């Protein structure tokens, strides 16, 4: 590894996450260009990519390996425009809410249904972030990923998106091509109305102004249908349940909220408790949506 790239690495850094608690990572770097990122990937076997930290819990202590933040890879560029169809290339490190704000101002429609979802654009693609109004996968025309040697371009036909999932999990995404529509007049008004509606729905149904990582568990698949994990947790009587500084939100039971005193272990213990209670009440084993970085392979363990 060249000295320049070696110098990028900081030791024992606590990554910024929306939970606002948890431990440090052994090595951390914020490359400012693709070449530096490529060199980091070449030199390290265990590399984790940090998005916006919105759906992430870092275990207490020091988690092994290198974490790379792509926050500097956040450029936007219109790569084609044909009548009202616009293809926008966005760096994986761009923050989704910031991008949505810019699109709404620029009369570019498509992303507004994702308003209020905290994520980096790359992280949103990996988990096909979405909600009641839209999912990002539907807008993605192509993805550029980086291996140790090459930039690989994946077209729409090579991409697969499912409920909170995609076939991009093992890739290092450097940019997405999003298909948007340029609108004006009434089209622009209805774009703004959809943006307001999506924001208002989140405000009305989810805890705001407190620290959380969004939904803790994926919605459950029961008889081929997705059923709200929040509803199942609520009906299992878990609202208000607490472990140390972590609690099940009274507003939406699938949100674990934290106080400044919380530890990652408080959150993990609370998630274990919730999982066990839901299994006991409904016979359903919830799958975590929050990603946990830990030196343990399965920190949530069996639901007992
Ligand atoms: N409900 C309850 N109690 C609760 C929470 C919900 O009874 O504590 C009921 C609601 O009253 C409603 C139903 O469950 O009848 C569905 O609730 P909601 O509209 O909040 O949807 P959800 O299925 O619980 C999903 C996503 C959210 C997304 C919302 C809205 C998952 C795991 N969650 O929640 O995504 O914002 O739809 O579109 O897929 C996230 O992934 O981090 C997230 C917040």
C-alpha cells in the first residue's frame, strides 16, 4: 500500500451512527477518490462500508477490521436527458435526504416518496430502502461497483431488488444511476404534494427527535404476506419495554430508541427480548433489519 493511503487510516474511531451509541472500529478511512478506495480494498481483507450509519449498530469495545466511509464520494451528474427522462448519476456517499431536497427544488421527480428516510444513497440501494410510497430499487437504472482492480458497471437487468434486499450486498457501490422525470407546472405541484405527504406520514406514525436506527426488525413474512413487525411487537405487549438506556418506542413498536447512556449491549439485549416475546406470542421469528457490526458472528443469537 502506498504511504499516502496508509496515512488515511485512523485507529480506534467511533463511527457516527443514528443510535449515537456503541463502540469503535479498529481502523477507519474516508477516501476522497476512487483510486484511494481501490488501494484500501487491495490492502485489506476485512472491509466494511459505512453509509450514513442510519441502520447500524456498532458493538461495544473495538470491532476488528477496516471501515471505509464513502462520504466524500457524493457527486451528482446528469448523464443523460431525453425529453423529460433524466438519468442522474449520484455518488454512493451522498445523503438520501439531501439528494431528495435537491431533486424537489430542481423539479426532478421520482425520489420524493422516500422523504424522511435517513441513508446514504449506496446503503439505500443495498437494502432497497423504501416505505409506503416508494422503494429506491424501482428507480435504479445501473450501479457502478469497485473491485480491487476495476470499476464494474451493472445494468438494470443484472440488478435484483426484493423487500429490504438486493443482490448488491457484497459489492462496494461507488455510484447509482437513477431514472427521474423532469416536471413542471402541475407536475411540479404534485411532486411537492407527494414530498409533503411522505414526510407527514413519517412524522405522524414514527418517533421523531429521538435517537433510533429506524425499524429494528424486518416485517415478517406470514402466509406469503409481509406483516408489520411493529404491529406484532406492539401486540406482544413490548411497548415501553427497556434495557438500560434502550427502549421500545411508544409511538411505533419497531423502533428502539436510545438515551445518551445506552450501550450497544442494551440494544442487543432489548432486541433479543423483543424477538423472544414475539416468538412466544405469535410463533414468528423476526429477522433484524438493523445491521450489527460485532466481533461475534451472531450477536442476537437464538431467540430465547
Ligand atoms: N402498528 C401498530 N403498532 C405499532 C406500529 C404499527 O399497531 O407500534 C400498525 C399500524 O397501525 C398500521 C400497521 O401496523 O396499521 C403498519 O404500520 P406502518 O404504516 O408504520 O408500517 P410498518 O409496516 O410498521 C413499514 C416499514 C417502515 C416504513 C413504514 C411506512 C419495515 C420494517 N418498516 O413499517 O420502514 O417507514 O412501513 O411506509 O419494513 C425502516 O425500514 O426503518 C422503516 C421505518
